[in-house]
C-alpha cells in the first residue's frame, strides 16, 4: 500500500511539472544596469585626457537607450563612449545616466576620477579602508586621495612605510599575510604568509627588521629575506591580544597595546619586557618624540586618545568621543601633528601633540580610515 501511494505521488508530480507553462510563473525581466570604465593618459596629471568605455547592460525589452554624461567639471556629453580632457587638477565625480524609451527606466552610476596637480608638493599620506590603499599629499590644499593599484586584501587594519627602501607594508588580518608594494602601489608581493591575525606593523631600521602582532604576541622578519615563511617570535604569552605596535628608535624600544587591556614595552635587544600602563584597551600606539600616543576604549562610541611618557607615567588626554576603536594613528614630522582615524565617521583628524588645534583633515563617508602612515616630504 505504501508503494502504491508513492507511485501515485510520483505521477502527480510529473503531471504538475509538465503541466505548468513558463508563463504561469513569469520571471521579472532584467533591468538596465549602467556602468563604465576609463583610462587616463599623462599619468593622470593635468591636463589629462580620459577615455570612457560604456559597459552598461541594457535588455532588449528596454528599447532604445540614451546616455547622458556629466564629467564633474561643468562639461557634459551624450556620446556613448566619450573622450574628455580635464585641464585642471581635482577630484571629479563622473555621472552616467541611462534613459530607456520602452521600459521607461532612468538609471545612473557614478565614479570619482582624480586628476593630479603637476606642481603639487607636500608630504605623502597613506591609509587603508580595509580593502584598498589610498594616497594624497599634506600641504596647504584640501587632500585629494587616489586609490593605489593594491589588490587582494581581505581585511587590513595596519600599514607601515619603509622610507629607506621606498616600500609600503600592509597587514591583512583575515588573509593572514603581510603585503609589500612600491610607494605607488606597484610591484605587489607577499612579504609573509601563514600569519595569525596581523594588525600593527613597525620597522627597526638599525636591524633591518619588520615587526607585527599576532593574537598572542609579536613576531619579526628580516626585510631583506624573501622567504614568506621566515620569522621569529619576539614576544609570546600575551593573553590580551596585541593589536597596535610602535618602535622608538632613540631608546631601541618596542611598544604595543592589547585589545583586551595593557600597554607594554620591550627593548629590541630582548630585555626589559614590562607592562607600563595596565587595563588600557585599544587598537593603536605611536612613539613620537619623548612620548607614546595610544587610543583607549572607555565606552561604546567614546574612545579616548591619550599620551604618556615612555615609561608610562604622565598620562594626558588629547581628545575624547571617537566613535570606534582606532586603527589609524600617525605622526606627520613636517607639521609636528598627530593624525588619527574615526572609522564610523569616515574622518581623518589631526591635532598638535597636546591635543590642541584639533580639526578634520579629510572627511569621506564610508572611507573607514585605518593604518595612517607618512612618506618623505617633496
């Protein structure tokens, strides 16, 4: 009886399957999707000509389509694949609108194009948003960040810059690796792989070594060694998850801050490991002059930026109310200012070392600034 019942269900299923026409369950037709790519000549230095390639997807049911381009400098075009010359430097928002006559769709997309100033000078500043790396100049003008051609980052929280060999080092927490590129983002290689949660990075120029954190300590590797597996443990047994690290070259000391509590230091010769500020929970630390700078989690939406002497004494508050744990803390030697990132607000702030004169340097919603570093002024 059970077998007959199963056969009956099978027959009914076959009848239903073949009896249903495709029109009984219509699939919504695809929509128009505008898109474009572009190529900039003259190394993107003004005056520069941009060649746009229209990559919009338009289904047949949409009918005829018209394209309307706005180049962000007051000029526009209705050509399918336009070519446009920017005479002045700047960041220009290019907008493409696709309008169809049958489906009556109006769809648009935008991208920002950066045209550089050939006469610009200043100090290069870099940051990562977790997936990409950006660069601009610190000078009297508003910063214009360009995206560098660094790819394959899963989730980055830290960077450092080797100003002797002109390299960027980028930590990839989720990828368990450290990437190395030239200062323009080219010639990308994997410096070290198979790591456990690297965040902070710091360079010891005297010994030519790179330091990074793990979930339970600090490791280091030789900058001149291309073996992705070469490393040695420098600090072990840290139960509170080291995140930010910094080196003071004057005293030959490594500093680190634990995500779950404690600021520590250790001489680069391996001696003098000690906790100097207990209980502090944070993500970044910086050594500049005769002080260290670090963030401290106080409450949700209230992160404090503080400084202290190199022995942990003389703690001072620079600012409060940062929205999220800081993973971007840098020192610009030209202006002698501290820079930090507020990820939730998409803001890079800067201030004097005592916290005075605080002001926003760069604001871009969703930019999630992390890993701020500075190059050599030119």
